[in-house]
């Protein structure tokens, strides 16, 4: 895709977000189901993950959105951590569902307004547990799952990120 094609594709979306700033706010979602052992099965909809533009930024919806993939990673990590912690604490879970959703204002991503944030905001992570365990055990389970979930802690603690670039030679590609 050429820059002009992208501009043409996104122009009506940008105009819509200028006219109605709330139109660019989309809630992304991901969910997973605990599997056997220390596993969380995350529904991605694809065997091979091909990322592309979200329809709210000009994509046609045939490729995965990176925001969805981030939430799927959160769900997967939280599910695996939940299973590992429940196993370690011997808290029996017949089943569990993990869901994550986050709001993304595409008017920020498309540079429609400078004050609109770029990135997910207000991420919500939820656990639905099928268990007879006492509430105190469940509270500890969720507390430790939150503490040890790598993706959740990475999001919460905003790590120092270094962005680099390099020009590759044709032989290196």
C-alpha cells in the first residue's frame, strides 16, 4: 500500500472522528479458557497471526489488530498465571474464564486531535471462576495472579522502552 492509498482510505474516518470525537473510541476484547495443565487457550481466530489495521483506522477486518493481540496476550498470561497459582495453592478450579477489554480512541492513533491519547486506556481484566473454594482463598488467588502476571505487570509498570531502527542491506533480508 502506498501512502496516498492509506490517506485516501483513512480520510473519511478522520473526518468522522473530527465531527464526532466519540466515534473513534472502540472497545477491544479478548478472552481465553483454561486448558489442561498450566495452559490458557486464547481465541485468536487464526492459526497464523497476521496483523493489520483495525477497521476503525482503515483496515478491512481480515487481519488481527495489534490492540486485540495485546489483550489476547494479557488474557493468555493471566490465565496461565491463574492456573499456576491455583495449582501452587491447591485451590481447585473446575473451570475459569479470563476476559480483557480496553478502550482505544482511534482519533488519537490517526492524529485527528492532539489531545486524544494514542494507545489503550481503561483496561479491564476479569476472572469468572467455577470453584467451591472459600472467598479468602479466591482473594489470594486473584491477588497473586495479578502480582505474577508478566503481561499485566508490564502494562501496569510501563517499562523503559528503547526504540531503534536500522537499515538492512538486501543481503541481510
